[in-house]
C-alpha cells in the first residue's frame, strides 16, 4: 500500500528542520491558570532535535499554563548519528524520558522494533481531528508499520529550492510557480559564473518520478535500483558537476556540506540550494551568517511527464516511551504539541502538519521573522508554501532502510568522486541492497 497527501493552503502544511548543536535546558518555567487536560503533579521529560529557543520552550510553557502542577523539561539532542545514538542509549537505559521526537520513519521504526515506542494506533484513531493520520486513512498521511502507528507527526518536511534573488535579477531570470528539471538545469547554467556554482547539487529524478516506496520493487522483496531513473539521476549529477554548474563532490565532502549546505549558499558561492526549511534559521541569523541578498523560494523541479512527487517527507514524529511513568499525560502533551505547532514551532524553520487556527500570513510572519521583507522574497515563499499543491510521498516499506541508506550514500559518493562508474553503481547498489533486504527478512 502506498499513499500521498496533497498539501493545500487550507489543509496540511509543513517544513522540517534538522538540529545542529546540542543543549540541555528545562521548560519548567512556571505555570499559570487554565483547565488541566493531562492531570496535575506529573513531570514529563521530552527529548527533541529542535533548539530550545526555536519553539520547544514556548510550547512547554503553554502546556504547563493549561495544566497547573505539571512540569515539562525539554532536552535537546543533535539529530545526527551521535545524537541519535545518545537518544537510543538513554531510552534503553535508566534515563527518564516520557516523550521524544524521531526525524523520519526509519529511526522511528527502528526504535519501535526495539520496544522503545508505544503503539499509538488506537489513541490517534480516537481523536477526530487526527482522522487523516490514522493507519487506514486514504491517502496516507502517517507512517504505518504492520498496521500500527508508533508516532504522531507534528510537521511536514517538503524540500524547496532557495535562490539568491540578487543573482537571479542580475541574470534577468523570471520564474513561474513551478518548473521542470530541464528548466531548473537551464537556470542553473545561466547563474553559473566564475566563483559561483549555479547550484550546490543536481536535482533528484528517481523520487519525483517514482513516488512512494521508490527504493523497493516487488512489494519490498528486492531493491529498485535497476530502474533507469536512478542511473539517469547520477548521469545528470555528473554532467552538471563536470560543467561546474554543480559543486564537485570532493569539496562537498571536505567541507561537510551535506550537513552544512547553507554555508556556501549564504556566502554567495552557489546561486541555488535544494533543501528543507532548516536554512531559515541560518538566514535569520544575520550575525552568524551576514549577507546582503534576499532569498527567493521555488518548489523542487520535477521530471517532465511525471507525477512530480516532492523529495521531502512527513517530519517530527512524536513517540511515547514504554518506560514513561505518566503515559496518559505524555499523550496529552503529544496532542497539544501537534495541535499547536503552528503557533509555537514555526520560528524554528518549520510549518505545522495541522494548520490549526494559524493563517498563512501569521505562519509566514513567525517563520521568516521580523526582517522578512529584507531577507526574503515573501511573495514567492507564500506562493510556494501555501498557494500551490504539493505531493509528499508517504512510504510504507522500510525493510533494511538504514542499511540501504548507507549503501546508497557510499556508492553515490564514490561515483561522483570518479571512483566508480554509473553501471557499477547500479550493479553494486542492487546487489548489496538485495542482500540487506534478504538478511532483514530472515
């Protein structure tokens, strides 16, 4: 079973962001009046990847104000390999954690398989405003494993294209509301000049063309890397890299730009960047990332003649630890977080899964910050995020997902570094991934 959710300005919205530094801070900042929904006297410990000051502290304060006597403490972990290992170790050990966030279905289901997440299927089904998030919703808007739900998503994480508007205007480039991959490539070539790459990376072809479960064939029994779209995607990346339209992989790896891709964009070394909303936090930090241009926003380009799936995903999966001493109160906080993300979490570079009472203009005001008219082409952001439909794929197959991701990254790096041919990539990606799938099925 596969599914998608079409995002409109009236329904489900979102951008997810990754974490970049660790901190530990409490949200127990006092509680005001209000009707208690989760019971008094509870202490809830939340772990997530978003910086405290980018929404979680405000969310915790708001929940405590409505639940007098309840204390919520938020601990930030970095959403990278080391940070996720720290979370997993803490969940397995004696660290008190009631509610935590996973960023993507693979880590969430890995934790659920290890017995570190409660089954939330019935709880989600019991909430009328979560009808689109149930295990049997059509189309799917939540990640389902064997008919069960282990997370309540609080955000959407579509990818967008961010463009240096000064460079775009200087080149005389005018854009519509959508574009194809060929049109993107032409714009990237026009923006390329000495010292400036038109784009950091080439656009994807396989995911936009194939949609949900694009990594798998035969219902997940084997990998799908033999599909010609994967080879075409690599060949495009090699062509753009050779023409110096896209940055070379050696520089990307050496400068760790897979993680810090905002750096060359804000520094003016690349004219366009394909990324999720995590860049907003950096753009708004004009002291740490000084720059004098506005950022224009466009949807990711799609291969002509395809359905045009976005390359992002649903984000911010909230799970409850089976070791929680207050699981009912933890569920009340999870619901509150999902329903109020539009009010408290947008300033961290994310939009809510449930739009709630927030209007697009209100969300944009918080999202882009007080300098939005200077730092952003606000009209293009509103058009891209709220006025155009967006097809986000919802995968249902995750067999050997971590292993396949590692294989894909390693072989792709080798190919773009010139150490492996595209044909060899296809052969090895298929062989190694099929072996991982077979091993996982035993």
